[in-house]
């Protein structure tokens, strides 16, 4: 692999998306254990301090697992929510306004240059699973189109926000275990140094570890599916807005306009 290719690969690992959605959750999960390790570092003989690299290895390993764990959590969340938020926005049965759904359908069809129209209300009622499959396929094509065209900064921002929330939720169990271990380790170190005059770590470092761990325990209490949902909804709404923009660009290329009433008329096929 050439030097430019290597630099590009390393750079991609530290782009804004990966930093927020992978490294940030990994850092929060690992924080109590890293704090405990750093607290003990001054007392470790210089010849053995290379073990401090374990903390970096821990952080890197958690970050590498973020995507798979996030995807697993996402599948469970979507099951609990009755489908992806983007799918809900394309279902007639999930929205009060048929005209709004029909408008979104027309915009996505134009944005992705779909060969066929998305399901009508009647088709969706008769074949809900097949309709959902078409909505999911269209959403994936829309996401790919947005990446291809570029320039959707707000969509990218909401994608990062949702990725962070989803991945952090996927690490909740690990985070609680790490915070409990950090709290226990900090208390043991503090009591040992005070009661037995055995300096495992400095008292100040032990207290700092306990505080960090307790704060992380408080954080994990708030990381629930209900906490993730607003970020998922915001991303879905921004993706629908991106479809509307791409649809407008489609009309501009053709030199035509699309009357709101005409484009929002529900299909009766």
C-alpha cells in the first residue's frame, strides 16, 4: 500500500463521523477503567509502564466493535418501534395525512429516478410487508443518492447525532460494568491507602476515579431507547427534506415545475 493510500486510510478512521459515532462512545465506555489505570501509573515501575498502552488498546478495541454493536442495537430498536423512522414516514398507516405521504413518495421517486411508483395506500393495506420492503429499498437508494450528490451538511450532522446515540446505547451494559469496576477499584484504592497506609494510588486520583465512575453510572441511566428516538426521528425528517431538495433539482434540470396539489395527490392504483 502506497504512502498516500495509507494516509487516506488513517485519515478516514479519524474523520468527523468516526470520531463522534465510534471513538466518542468508546471513550465514554472506557473512561472509568482508563482513569483507574492512569491513577495507578505513577506507582508502576518505569520498566513496566508500557502496560499503560493497554488503555489505548482497550479504547481502540471498543471503537472497532461500535459499528457491529450499533447495528445489532438498531435492529432491536426498530423492532420495538415497529420499523425504522424513515419507513414510518413513508407508510400511509403511520401518518394522519395521506397527502403528505403521497408527496414524500413522489419526491423520493424523482430523487432516485425510481422506475416504479412506491406503493399506494391500497397496496400497502393489502401487502404491508411487501410495501415496507419497497420503502426500505427506496430509502437506501435515497441515502446513496445523497452521498453521491453531497452538500447535505444538516443531514450529515443528524446522521452523526443518531450514530452516536445508537452506538452509545449499544454499549450500555459494558458501560455500566466499567463504571461499577471503576467505582469499586477507586473505593478499594482509597480505603487501602487511608486505613492500611498502603498507597495503591494517590488519594486524589482515587477520588477522581470514583467521581468519573459515578458520573458515568448516572449517564447510563439516561441512555434508553426513548433517549435515542429523537435523534433517529431528526435524521429521518432531514432525509425526507433531502428528498424534497433532490426532487426540486430534478424539476430544474427538466425546466419544469411541480404544482403542490398535483404532486401530493395520493395514488389510487
